[in-house]
């Protein structure tokens, strides 16, 4: 099925900021707003940006309403998530999918936002962007990350080749060439969808995976869940992103992350690249989810082949 790519963001357009997961301190919110305005865009804040309900940015109803309101507002041209954390799985049933289908626009975020990416990609056929959030902009997004973000959302032509920062190579785990629409995101969120009506569809797709702060054995368990549910076997290719602070806290003796990938992913024989700077890392590649990509594993190359559909 054809995916819809939203129109390009132009100078002066209004960006809506929402907090669909965890809250952020008010001073960080204000700093993010100021920095986005310095880039030449207007800003409209959702009510969730200044709310807190334990580890959530306000009630489930409020956070879902912010998403629906931003998609329904014709003045808003892009929706930027404030941060990740936890909470998006709680509001999936509350999102107005027909409203989103009728009002396609740029949607950006990562980490816990993965659940919303999958929802919007699969239920609305809308391309979304796995990329930096308002908190990253507030804390100082580097030139590499900012240029790739703006390149992705201010143009509707094919993005072309995506590269790591110059000092970081993309490595090959399994050789070969793969093509397919990109899906995926945070491994913990992806596995949480298994068995639900929002379960990730990986058939014939290039699957991107990343995570943060997880013990190695938990990554082992989650990858096995994807294998046992036949999700990994169905993909055309695999992109392994950042695994920041994923280490051996739980056990004195442990397998390494490289050993886990070698034991679980290598035998599948699916073209796979790793050390791709996407996710919880300092320099972040913006990845368009739902667009067709090609990976040439031996060369460590990723190409985004499609341009805009609308």
C-alpha cells in the first residue's frame, strides 16, 4: 500500500509540541521553544507540555487529546514530541485515526514514541520521522543531527544516502542487499506490541532496532521474542542502531551485545548493518519510517529511495 509523505516544513510554519509520554521540567520546555523559534518556526504547545501525573505528562485523556488536537489544527504543519520516557502504550486506543488520515502532517520523535510511529504508519499509512525531540533541541543538538533533521522534514525529494558522522563507520554483520519500507524503533516498545492489535508488521520490511539502558540478557530475551513470533525471519533487512548504556549490570559474567547479535541475528542470513547512529546517541540520524530504503550491507550504505507521495 502506498504511504503518504507529509508536505515539507517551510520557514514561518508552526510546529506543535506535545508530551505523549513522560513530563519535562518547565525550564527545558521554554528553552526548546526559544531554540525552535530561533530556527524560524512558530511554536504551539500542547497542554501536556506543562502537566505531570507521576511519570506521565498528564492524564491519558489529556495526552491523547493533545495528539488529536494537533493533527486536527490546520495551522500546525509539524508535530514534535517533547520527550520519550513512558506512556504512549496507554493512549493508543484513544488516538483518532480517521482524523490523522484526513490531516497528514510531519510527526517526529523516538524512544517511547515508537508505539505512536507504528500506530500511525500501519493504521494511517502516514510516513513519520524517527528523530530528535524537543528535549534534544533544548539541550543542544549538534550540527550533524540538526542538518539531517531539517533535510528530512523541509524537502519532499528523495533523501538519498544516509551516513553516520564522519568518525563513525557503519559495520556489516550479514552481507547482502535488502530493500523494503522502513519500520521499527525502540526494541522494548516493539516487543510490547506483540500479541496486540497494534502488533508490528515486519513482512518484507527493513527493520530498525535500538534501545537504551537495558541489561544484555533483556535484549537477548526481546530478540528471541521477535524470533519466536516470526517477526525477524520475515524482514528483508536489519538496521541496528544505538545501544547506549546496555551492559552487564545484572550478571558478573555475561555475553556481550556483539555475541548476542552474532548468535541470534547472524544465523538468519538477513542483510544486517550495525553501529548506525540512530536512537539514544549524541549525534542522531533522522530516519523516515514508511519510506522505501535500500541497504548494501558490505559497504555499510543506506539509501532512502522514495520522495514524496503527496
